[in-house]
C-alpha cells in the first residue's frame, strides 16, 4: 500500500541535518526524519518563510501530530 501523507501548511523550519528537519508545529518543535517527508523538491535549508510540508501519516500518528 502506498504511503499516505498529511499536509501541514505554514510550518516554520528551524534547522536541517542530513537525516531530519526540525519544524515548529503549533509552537512545538518536532524533528521529522527526511524519510517521512514527501520529496517535493523543497530545499529546507534555503528558506526563511513558512512552508507547506507533507509528512507520512504513520509518522504523524506515532508522534501525535495528527
């Protein structure tokens, strides 16, 4: 079964590593592994603006984002 993704709009990017991105969701910081983020070509290290990001449903459920 293909991975289902949840859309999050206006998410702040704090920092990025080779393996994960630190986002702010509703005022709370959360590391998200890049393997759980839909690859839409967005370069997280090159933005100071809030982004729309698609995160795997399984990960959102695991950490309580959704």
